[in-house]
C-alpha cells in the first residue's frame, strides 16, 4: 500500500512516515497543497493523510481538486475540532477525520479501516496485487519492491502471484506444481524448491530486511503475514 502524507509539519511527517513504513507500507511526503496535488496527479496512491492548514493551497481545496479526478481514500488530520468542519469535509469527499494531537495507533487503525471499506477502489481495480511493499502488475507481468523492479522468470512470477492471491493459505509443493505447471504432480519437490529458492533470493537482493515467503516445514510454503 502506498500512502501520501500532506502536512507542513516536518516532525509530524517524519513520525507518520516512520510508523507507516514500520507497517510495511510505502510512504511519500508533501509539505504543501500544491506539491500534494502534483504528486497525486503523477503517482498512484492508495491512501492520503491530509492536513488542512497547508501553505499555498489549503487542505480542503486539495480535497476538492482531488475528488475531480480520483476516489482515493482520504483521512483528514487536523487541529480543527468543530463538528461543522468535520461534516463539511465529509460532504466534499473526506473518508474520515482525526483530530490533532492524535494517537498514532488510532491513525493506523483508521487507515486500515478506510482501506478495507474502499478496497474496490484501490489495488485490485488497477489489476495489481500487493503484499507488504511488494507490487505485482498483472497486465505487464512485472514485480516491484517499492520502486525497484525485480527481474523474475515467468514461472517465478506465477508462483509469487499464486501465493499473493491466497495470502492465508499454506501451499504444498504439489499444490504449487499443479497450479503453476497445470500438470499432474510427478516431482519429488526438487523443482519447486529450486524455483522458490531462486524467487526468495531475487526478492532478498532488492530488500534483505523483509521476508516475503516462509517455509512451513513438512507442508510447503506461504506468504509471511503482513502487518497491514
């Protein structure tokens, strides 16, 4: 998931970016309304955290302009507490509202809730699959970790796609072989081991700090569960 934080407070931006990335989401920052709109017009995001008191262009103006071309979920984070302010923002397109000073756990919980409610507007609608900071473009058969492309073979791509489409399932080697090769399982598991090992190695070359695939001993493989 990719999040854009639009706020002119450097400390708040740094805090939000740190926590967002700890949850294995991508995060970009914009420190004024004009910069925020430029990024929203040029880069796909899944969620926006938006302050109201911004330089050059106010947060409510950013929201109005954004809604002219996108339904990306937006959570307003502001020191304004008036009920009328919240109602007006919801009317012009905000999905939720958090009052400053905020509890960081509340921001993450509300972000997750908004993403669940708006799942049909985000990743799957653009024919992409996501896991942590890993993105699969199904149309182009390309894989990225953040902005870095991972060069996979066709078979490795299919294995990764299979695992991400079923994030809670443990796949036996037979499951993987029959799903990817579309043939009866005749192997002793060596073929699957080789391909999964190569896939893991290529992912690790790009980001060695995140584990994406785990071995379930005696059974097979599954995705490492994401905090997001």
